[in-house]
């Protein structure tokens, strides 16, 4: 049973515009959320994370929003660049004091066109 | 190198054979994880080591899969009597351990069982 869901398999955005990638989760024990980016033939690369005690975390062009009541998080990329084209994975952990096991969504393929 | 290293990068084996996949974590990282990614899916957890011991092996699909980390550094994932359904990319990740906020992934080993 998929505890982390990314319902959009793909997203296409023009360069300079905002990209919004969505993620939903079902397990209320999840208290830490991460976004990874993956290029073909490479391993996932950590992008940004958020703890459940926050509702927003920002790092440069990347912002993650968390809505705990809706069990929903989103990743905003502004402005989008062609180099952002990759598969983005949402992941969750019942972290507590240790990172432990991550539960991943199926990913969203982002394509940023010039 | 400074990152997580996995060998081999590609492995083709015949059904029924035994395979070993190796992971060299980032130096100083006490936590090590194995994940498996099938086509069109997100990474799926297999096992997590803290030091030499398996802290969580609940993701191993059956007793054909086994992993070791005898000295708390390099880990080997072992698959006996391989089946075609074992074909996937096997990803290894490492982190500092308790208190970590992210896991760093290797490039993966693509296993093909023919």
C-alpha cells in the first residue's frame, strides 16, 4: 500500500515560470519529509526537507510547503530552469530521533522547456 | 571518492544464480540503507544498518535476500537463486546516523536477471 503518493507522473513548465510538484501521504506518524531529484543513470540527490513542526522551508529557488491537516506537501521551484528537468521524488520518514526508513512516492518527471 | 560508491554499476545474471552487490558509504557515516527501484516506481526500502547491525530489515522481500555490514562500513547485498522479478536498480544510501536530516545515495547497481 502506497503511503506516499505523487499523483502527477509528469509536469511540463516553461523556463522562468513556477513549477509546483505535489505529494500526499497517509501515515500520520510521518514527521519529516524530503524531496529528492534524480537524473537518468544517477542516484537520487537530496534537494530540501521539512520537519512537521514547520509549514514552510525555503532554500534559494526551492520552497517546500507542508499542510499537516491535509497530509499534503508541495515543492515550488521559482524560477524554473531547463537544468531542473529531472524526476522529483517525495519521501517521508517517521523520524523521531533518527532518519531510518524512507517511504518514497513514484516520482514526477519535470520538464522545463525554453 | 567523497560520495557513496556502488559496484558493479551493471550486473547481468542468469535466473537461479547468486549475486552480490557492494556499497561503500561516505566515510564516517554510521547509517547505511539499501533500496530497490523498479521501472516507474520510487525507491522501495529493503534494509537499514546502524553500525554493524541491521536496525530494520522489514523491507527484505523474502529469505533469498540478505545483507551484511561486518565492520560497520562496506555493505554487501546478497541475492540467492535470482528470479527475473529481482531485476531492478539497487540503491545504497548512507547518513551520519541518529539525528541525520538527509541520506546520500549512490548511483545504483542495475541488476538484470535473464
